[in-house]
């Protein structure tokens, strides 16, 4: 939409909204008129991911890119997403993709919406209850892409920081949605499945890479690709710059403005800070444009 059309639409929309609000103010009880909607930092991101066609278009495009890249990877036996982790002779190994789950393959928008509408925040116990509800959906384009990869003989490993106690619910949800599950190979590798498998993911990527040629890493958070994700903003930027050739080639990032290591990096990873202090640190991390003096 052009700027002039947007302005006309905005004027019309504003008039309609004013009339609607006037009607509601006339008809609503005093208590409703006095009510206010609580502020929530998660609201816009959740509305975008839950309702916008822009989000659906973005992730659908990303999975189409991934499909094209997979075709090239299958044709080139030297192709690997983790050259530093592959053993000698990896070109002869079976092919695999390593992918995150939450907000990469599984859409947990109903959980985030629950946090927003109830005015609460993440709870480990509630998250386990949510996983066991098996109500996550597939991210648009995810099923088509992974089933295509599976049809080409590619093994899919789901490396997630869901906890080991959440494995049954996770597997059942994936099976219900129709994700490829690896046959007789355990392809769902969760935090705590092995004692050494912490929230840092590289040990699990290592585990896959010793037996498979890993042609693609997929995730929505820097920690899905490197254990250096918990660094400062400057360290994260330096890693991004150093790994530039991977992005869109054999490392595929999905958008997630709801949560991730990007958020905590802005306030030094210190979750003991008050919400107001964390919000101020985020503001301070910005590089704003300054308008000319009036």
C-alpha cells in the first residue's frame, strides 16, 4: 500500500474506530470504561507470530530456500554444515539434518498466548504440562520440508532443550503432526537424555556428526548453532560476522521475536534484574536516530 493510500485508510479507520468507541463508552458499564489493558512486552511478537500472514510468508520462504539448499547438499558429498565436527571420510556417511524444535518446527503460539492473556511468565512446571498436552502445531512449511528430506533418505535429528522428562509428550506430538521420526533410530535428542547433554547443544551435534554427514543446521536461536550464544552483544555480532558464509547456505535461521538468547544478551543475561531494569537495559542497547532540533 502507498503512503497516500495508507493515510486515507488510516483516516477512515480512525473515524470508524472513534464511532465504535463512542458507542461502547455509551453502552458499557462504568467499571468497563475504567478498565485498562495491562502492558506486556510479549504481546506484539505473539500477535505477529500467531495471526500475521507476514510471519507465515517468511517461514514458508525460508523452508523453500532450505529445500533448494538440500538439493545442492545431496549432490555434493563434500558438503557439511559442521566441518569441524565431521570425522575423516565423512563424505561416505549417511546424510542428516539437525534441527531445533520449538519455534523452528513446532509452533507453540498457544502457550505464548496463554502467558500474555493471563499476564504471567514462563514456568518450568507449566511448560511440562503444556508439552504433555501435545497441542503444539507445525510451523508453516516445516512438515513439507522435512517429509521431502525424509523421502530423499535424509535422517532428521531433533535437538531440543525440552527436558528428558518431556520426551514422551514431545514424541507423541511430533508423531501426531506427521513429522518423520527416524524408524529404529532415536532422533529426538533432548536436554538431559544423557548426563553430559546440557542446554548447550554442540555436544549433541557432535553425537550426530560422528555417524552422519550433517548437511544442515536449523533453528530460531543462535544457541541452535553454537555454544557461544550466551556471549555479549559484541561477541555475538563477532560470531555472526565470522560465520557469514553459513547463513542461508547450510545454517538456516527461523524468526522468533518472542524469546531467545538475543533478549538476555541485551541485559547481560542477568535474569535476577527486575523487569523494569531489564527493559531499561534493552532500551540502552538501542542505537536510536536523533531528529534535528526543532
